[in-house]
C-alpha cells in the first residue's frame, strides 16, 4: 500500500512539472531560445528611440498633411488636396531646380577632390600623413552653422577680408553675395565642409586594396597614376557610389547654408530658394503647417526617386560591363 501511494505521488509530481511553463525543455533548448532573443533585447533601446523620434513624427506629419486650417471651421480634412497643390506649386519647382543645378556644380568637384586627397594619402609618399588627414577632415567636424557664418564673414561686402584684399591691391571687388555668384558660393561652403568626410570613406576603401596588386602592377610596369586609375578606383567603386548617394540626398536637402546666408543677402535668397527652406518658411513664417508637411513628403519622394534612379543606372552599367 505504501509503495502504491509513493508511486502515485511521483507520477503527480512529474505531471505537475510537465505542466509548468518551460518544463520539459532541455537546457540546450533554453539556451538557444535565450540566444535568439538576445539580439532583439540589444536592439530594443534603438528601436524605441527610433520609433519615438523618427517614426512617430513622420506619422504625425503625414496625418497633418491630410488637413488644412480654414478661417471658418478650423482644421478640416482635405485628403490629398495639399499634395495636389504642391505638385502644381511653381515655387517648389523653382527651388528644386536650384538644388539640381547646385548638385551639378558642387558634387562632381567635391568628389573629385575627395578622390584625389584619398589617393594622395593612400600612396604612402606624403609626409605627416596623419596630420594632413586630420586637416582634411576637420572642416566636417565644424558645425554647418558655424561654417556658414565663417564663410559669410569672408564673403561680406563691407567687412569681408576678400573684399578688403582685392580693394587694397586695386583689383575688381567681386560681389560674392550677388544672385549670379550665390549658388557657386554656397557650393564652395558645402565642398569645404564635406570633402573630408567623403575622403575618409574613399580612403578607408583604398586601405582594403591588397598590397599584392601594387607589386604585380609594378612588375608589369604600371606607374602610380596608371595603377590608381586602372586598379584602385575600380576596386573602390562601391565607396564612390555610396558617397554619390549621400551627396544626392544632401544636395536636395540643402538648408543650413542658404538659411544663414539669407540674412546677408535677403534680396537674393528668398523664402523658396531651396525646397527645404521653402517648407521651413511655410511652417514657421506663414503657419501653413499642413501644406509644409505635404511639401516635405513630396521632397522625400523626389529624393527617393533620384537615389533609386542613380542606383538603377549604376547596377545596369555594372551588369552590362560584366
């Protein structure tokens, strides 16, 4: 009788253990489950911050773009009317045309300088290479607002050192803040700011080029210039493509430099000089928050389309070449 009772108690204990959550699983399975959950636990802080400061504001802006504030009735739902108005807005297209011209002027010059500086640093023939690398990169560490203020001082018609030097030597005093020179002047500021950043990306890619290729090229009689053009640049093409995409996005989002320079040349840089500046003034000057949100999303579509077309073109050329 005692043996029967003990057997029943043991069976009941085993059944209860099997009914508990996680019971019956081997230690290896529990360890595997914890290993699978670990990446999500590490990503959770970033995902929370990303959702709170990126996804939520974008969602609210999208919601806001579907409304319009009327004098009578307050905020009313208008659907896609703001987007239809933005598509036909000549001021938006004027700003878009300026940043497109800015891209054509600024980006090729900046990327060519970045490639040249990266090749010089990678060649190993430059003395004090670390010092020069730091010097090329320092302008990127300067905040864009500070950089624009510095160049605004240099460009100044009344107090700028460029104007003072040209006047002292009897040369023509260039008006660097005039309507015809303003876009190249802004391109010069952005080139000064971001050439070092792009150089670092390309230089890092050049560091991954195998040293054996250099020795093989030397044996074949290829000089440094030919080796750089025929071997190095094709190998770092993905880095150049990446910097070009960043430049497309940055050019279409041009804001800080014209915003700062508008106080020095208000007759040249208007409220719609760039699409981002236009959206900013619509929101914070004219209080047209809903229409400003629609303009911003339309600009985002243009940026996505431009980046996608560039990548599609690059991939198509790569496939045709292979």
